[in-house]
């Protein structure tokens, strides 16, 4: 829709040729409606939890110390899974249920807000009703302190496809965690991702769990404190209130018998079990949060009298539409005294706090501002001094202070807001535009829109013309590509490193391969077209993390096993100045605002962005001091290439080529199903050329199911000496995915061809299995 407008603007500006690379995306951003940030940036301390081992240990202590309230906003929970340790070194021995029962016995209110949509039980293994009922029964007569709800969206028509993808938790509104880790499955892992590991969840050794552990899981949480922790809790508060007052809640309650019957017919286990807990979902609502503090003091006038004053602060009126206004706050003040009046209330997630408040003191109306003191004359010459502190934070925040600001995605369905929130998207674009030296991204997805001129990757959003259909509309990729191109033109010290999974679960396999294949190709093609003398690999590179370990004799040894590490992180950091950690993937679902709901935290200033980078690089490069932030990609390439050489020498696996050499014969390592290889028509199946057949190839690469873990063993090989876990990625590893229908966007198999010298553009045979959701 913006095309004609931009063309007209270009004409008015007298632009005869293509707009400058950085100008066009800026015009697109100007044309796209922007949403004002709801929560303010507030001073905070922030700490990185690298993987579940760190996170669960920290959460365990917070549960033990909680005095008033625990807030849990999960994507998914398994309350009876042992994922916490009462002592270090051994296997996990404590469940989430154990910790919740202990908390409610101490009269601590525990609030759990999960989600449910029309497909969650039928198409996904997410039957949370039964899990919640088990929790309800476990706390027994103390259930008045356990509050649970499954958000089914606020509209009368239930959501089928989109969900709240949030993983955020808060304790006493003083400490909170935001990121990508749930209380479930294989989230318990260490940054070293060693298998086998007795400290992890233990399962029987079988073909899907070759070491008795679940698959490696790389993830990050950020721990914040102070007003930022209060903000995390207030997200739950507002979502809970708007849900309980919505037609969506009434619909879900009225349809409970029919839903249970439909689930039973569909074959959902335990769907007809009683769900007594559902009768209490809205029986009690979480208390409103602190909106700010009004600081008041009265100094004596010329007389000796001590005067008494009544202070009344009306509601701020920032709650969501349809919710009740807060109560007027009253306070007493006398000559020579001072008071901090705490103002509480509900707060819409898209409503910033006012920078001034109007109140009365013994009938005199006074307006207090946030950026300066207000002075007013009172009875008998007394002098009032007043100042409004939004969030309880003195304004302005001193320059250089480390601040945390919520970054939200979502609309009325899951967040109760009046317009879609795109803060995650806007913040990512802003960080990319403003970065001066480097951008480091670690994300589960790379599904985004960008210019591509090649036959395979052009017409990405045209279902008829596209060879590799994308459908993505978010501009993260375009912004990155323009910054990389500009750096190449100016030979500036700027680079972009993106760490992605080597393999992903079926649903995201094609979007990731399409995005990474076409983006790397677009960068390389630009360098070739422009005939730059520099190496494009010094300005941009994809990476993945994997491991190679010694195989015990009882697990197929002696030998060495290679396996990919599933990267679930959602993180971006730039210039050691700013970072975002949250639940948002780089795809339209997370960023566009009208689909999934997401929560992230943007941290600016202070030491945290640098500490985040160093914490991740400690495990992934072995030594964070090896990183040169003025030449980020070059320094990462050195370590990744050294790891690749060590792996090849030890096991015959070669990256980024994606090959395996044994007894002088080299084959592709990873295969996919139903393949016809370009230029080799006699090879019609991956049996003919791939060492690992599909789906084993995807599972070894880290893209098995929620808990499936398989590895590739080279008998007799000695483990390589790796510097961390970082390896170079290239589009040669998997080859060129081939779209034949829109349903393949959600498919676990697709047509595919292997890169083989010159790109052959002939059509490839159809996949041998139906391509279904």
C-alpha cells in the first residue's frame, strides 16, 4: 500500500534513480503506523541467565524467599516434572508443584496465567486443563492462594492459530525474569550442552533418547529488579482483569461441556476429567500495581501554628477500556511534615503514565510535575512542595543510567489493548538503524522480508511467481541487509553476526531455511555485483552451535558423537550499548503485533549489554576476550573456522560445506526426504548420497521433537578440541529448499535440491509424501 506514496515522495524530492539504501526503509517506517510505548524506561539491575541450569537455580531461591506473590506467565508448564535441584551435582529432584505447594502453605499468592486456543489440545500436546487440575488438587484446602486461568482470548470467536507466546515470571514484584524458558521438557540444560549429563532431566535410554537426556536447548532469560519487575507483574494484572471482563471468558465458560466432549471425540487424553479449578478463574483478581509516588512536604510559614491538611489524589484513569477506575487515595499531612503518597491502579498495556498529576490539599487544587518541584501557598503562609514520580522513579533519569523497558507485542485478543502493540518490532528496527560497530543476534527464527534478485529468492511474497515463497512482511531482514550493504560501500568497521539453529522442529524448518539461504545469497550477490575487494564474510555471517563428545561404552562407544544444539534464544545486542531479551522470534507472528503476544525487555546503557554478550560468548567461543567488537564477524569467524577444522580432522565432518568423509568417500551429511539431485538424475533418493537420512538428519541437527535427542557417532574417533561451540553456517549445509504449495509453510517435509556448482533452475520432482500441516 505504501508503494505509490513512496514513489510520489521520490518524485517530489526529484529522485530519478533508486532511493539511497538507508532512506527507503526509513520512509517505509514513517509510512507504517507507530505505537507509543506503554511502559517507561526505568532504572534497573539486569543479569543474564544463560540456559535453564542458571535460571532454574535462581528461580528455586526466589520461590523459597517469596513472601506475598508469585506471578507465572508461561507458554507451557509441566508441574510434575522434576527440573529443580535441592543440591548441586545430582539429578533434579523437585517439581514446580512442590515449590507452589510450599509457597501457598506460607500464604503466598501464586498467579498462573496460561493459554488455550481451539487447536491446543487437538493439534498440539498442550492439554493444560489436566495439568492445572493436578496443581489444584495438590494444594488442597489452600487453593484460595492458588489462582489459575487459561486465557482463551478476549473476543467472542476463539483464536485458532495465534497464541500468547510469553515466558515471564515475577516474585513479590521485586524480581522478575523475561525470556524464552518454560517450566517444562528439556529447558534444564547447561551452556556447555554436554551429553550425557546426570544433572539434567533423566529419561529411559531408547532410540529417541540415546543418552537418557532430552535434546540440548540453548536459551536465555534476563533477570530484572525494581520498577521493571513491577512492570512484568502488571502485564499479568492487566491481562487477567481484561480477560475476566471479556466476552471471551464468558464464551469459554459457557462452552466447557461442549469443548470437553469435542476433545474426547478427537481422542484427547483425560479431556473428560473434572476441572474444578476452572470455577475459580475469576473468583479473585490480582491486585493493581504501583503507578507512581506523589512526594509532598509542608514547611512552616511565618506563624507558629501547626496546621493539618487532607490530601486527595484522584485516579489516573490509565486502565483498559471497560475496567473500573481506581479509588481516590487519601493522606494526612501537617506543618513540618512530609509524605510519600503511593498511587496504585490498573494500567492499560498501551497507556504511558502521565507526567503530571492534579490533586487537592484541603480544597486547594495543585498540579505536581515529574521534571520539577511545584510550590504552593497554603493556610497561614505554609509552603507546599510537591513532585510526581511516575513508577516511583525521580525524573529525569540521569544520563548513562542503565534502564529497562518492556517491549510488547499483541492486540486485544491476548493483551486487552485498543490497538496492536509492535514494540518488539519497533525496538529491533531502531537498534539496527542506530548500531555503529556491530549487531549480534541469537534467535530461533530468521523469517523476514528483504530484497533479493536471484531467480530462487525473488518475488518472495507472490505465491504465483515465487520459487521460494516467503510471505514475511517484517522488515528486520531489509534493515540488516541495507546496513551490511552500506558498510561494504564505505568499508566501515561494521558487521552483523546471526546465530541460528542448525536444525529446527518441523513447523519452522522451511521458513528458516528459506530465510537464511536467500539472505546469505543476497549479501554474496551484492558483493559480486559491486566488485568489492573486501570479503563479505567479514561483514556478515550466520553461525550455529553444536558439540562433539566422547561416547561412553554403554552408549555405542568408544567413539565421538556429533549433535546440533537447538537454539531457542530470542536476543539482540548492539555496540555493547543496548540489548533486547524476550520471547519474540524474528518472524511475523512475533513482530507484527496482530498475531502472537510477546514480552521482552530492552536494556540500554550501563554494563548489561556487554555482560550479555560476554556471557553468551563464554560458552560459545570459550573465551569472550577473543571477541573484537570493532571486527565482530572476523573474530567470530576465526573461532568458528578453527572449530570446523578440528571437527573435520577428528570426525570427517566438514562445515560450512556440510559433508562427511569416510574411507576417502565424501557425501552430504544431512539428507531430506524424496530428493532428486540437480544434474544427477539417477539419484532420486537421499539413500544415494546423504549420510544421515531424513528425519534422522533433522533430529541429529537439533530439530527433533520437544524432547527427542539423537546423535551421529563416528566409531573410534577421538573428540576434537573445540574452542566453545560455534561453527560456521552456509547454505551448502542443507541446500536449496523448493516450494510447491502454500501448505509447505507449515510442513515437515518439502521438495529440496542440493547445491552443486552452478545453480540449475530446472524444476525438481515432487516430494514423495503428502505435504500437510
